């Protein structure tokens, strides 16, 4: 049955009814998503797309091992990515709603030639008309590769925040404390409807965070490269001076099994590294290399990071 779904996706005539039927089929058995992804990986994704994805996020210095560091300490390892990514083939309706479940990343081509890559746990509404292309990001995050059309601006709205582009590539993420915009190509104008006279022009390699009454512009070099923050597009999590608390929150975005930090004293420890986003167990195991922790996996729904009395020997 998974092969039949993949063939229908690849036919170029995918419809909203097909999408609804697929979601019903997936929801009936949690194992079906993995089966579908395996079938797609073997058949559906073209070689060119796989090569493009591999180029979007820099590979670790050692292709076979990779790097994982606590600040100043080398350890751990990383396997090749097997991202939980679904690609919907064929242009979809001009007006459509999209919802991704936990752990699901979806690529969606739009009628105008643009492509959305929707992150885990996200909800969007798409409206394409002759005069404008409008996206409402109600929850989560998405990256947009926008087809050039000077007559129809491409606007993403998340609450009062707006991000406008003509032909460019950028992401929008709705956070608890505001909206983050990352630009990977071209130029994006962003502002809040609460004060539309104050606007930021964000260029490739830059990011902006728009809060209720504040607009913060980060120039290229002020923060880690934007592509590292978008490693999720390739099924990865890129940690760069990230605290254990922040790392746990990131893994918890993508997995039903949640990482729980049992000792708050561990939460501020910092890490660097590139990890598979669907492998919280593997990430937790690497913590034991440089932290005095024990990993408790007795509960199938959680991974508890607990302080251990054993000392860590760093050579």
C-alpha cells in the first residue's frame, strides 16, 4: 500500500482529497509513516534532490564519524541522516491548509512554483490569488523557496508579524517570545502590524526576531550561520553552543519520546554537534561521554538525564 501512495504522489495529479486520504491512512497505524518514508527514500526522491539536500547543510569534518563536543571536549559520534521527510508531488490547490505531526517534515510545491518545507508540529494556511500570495503560519516553522513574481508579493504572516519577499528563500518560526525570520537567499522585509512604520530589511545570511514591541536585526556573523539553524530540512539538529535545556527542547519538537532533565544543574551545560533529529536516544547516550550523567530509559515515553556519582575521565 505504501508503494501505491508513493506512485500517486509521483503522478503529478495529487489533490487535497488525496492528501486527506493519506493522512487518514497514516493515522491508522503509527508504523505506516516509517514504511512510507522508506518507500519514498528508495523510489521517490530523485538523485538531484538528494544531492541538493546533502549540500544544504555542511557535512561534519569527518564524513564517517563527525564531531560532537562539550565546550572544548571532543566525543560522541553521528550517523548518516535518515530524515522523516515527506515530499508531496504536483502543485497543490491555491487555497489549502497544512498540518504536520510531531516528527513529520513535509515539502510542498505550490501552484506559483514556490516550495514550502514545513517543520514538525506546524500549521499553515495558504492563499494564492492573482494579486498576492499569502501564507499564515499559525504554529511552528516553515522554509519558503519563493518563485519570482514581482506582480504578486509573497507574504508570510504569523500573528501580527509580516515577512514579505518577491523571489527569495527564507524561513519563519513562531516562538513563544516572538517570530524569527532567517534569510538564506535574496532580501526579505519584515515588520509587525502593531507598528508597520518600523521595518527591517533582512538579507541573505541574516536573521531577525520580531517581538511584541521590538525588532532585533542580526547581521551575518553575529550569530551562527542560518543554514545551521535550518539543518532540520535535512533531518538534523545542529547544536552550536546550545545548552542542554535548549537541546532537549529541540529534540522534543520532533519526537514522541521526550528528553527530561532530572537535575536542573545540568541544564546550562553547553554543546556543539550535528545529530539526527529522530534519534534522541543516541544523543542522550553521547552525554555520558563528557557529563557525569546516567540515562534512564525505563519509561518508554521519556529519556531521563540524571546526575551520576561517577566521574568523567577526559584524556
